[in-house]
C-alpha cells in the first residue's frame, strides 16, 4: 500500500457533497471537536452555519487520519470575526455522513 502524504491547497472530498450531507442531518461531531468549539463559545448550530459557508478556496490541506490512515481529512481555514479557525472534515468511510473532526483556533 502506498503511503499518503499531506497535500496543500487540495481537498480529498467534494465540499459541496459534505455540505449536502450536513444539510440532510447526516453528520457527526467528535467529542474533542465539541470541547474545542465550546471553549471558544461557539454553539453546534454556529459551527454548522460556519461550515455551510466554507468556500472551496479556503482549503488548506488534506492529510491522512491519525486513527485510520486509509482515510483522508480536509483542513479548511476561515475567518469569523477576529477568530482564525481551523476546521477539519472527513467523509464517513461509507460516504454516508460528514464527520466534523476539529474546530479550533488556527
């Protein structure tokens, strides 16, 4: 198996498809992600709204998942007010949901 490496400026997953899954309620938010955005005083509905407003041009990199290196995760950077945010998204292994991995200052 060929090892995958980080690629900057390129997404693995179609952002519009991930947004569609979120719109349909087909998403999970990791426990760590919830802790991160709660510390920043964001609600889960605000996080969803911010992700729905991401643009493809805001992709920073794609990288292998730490716990499942055969899966990739897309990292986006965006500004919300004075907050520079680092948002990591992944498509579920069956392609049936969006997993919101991280939401932190970046």
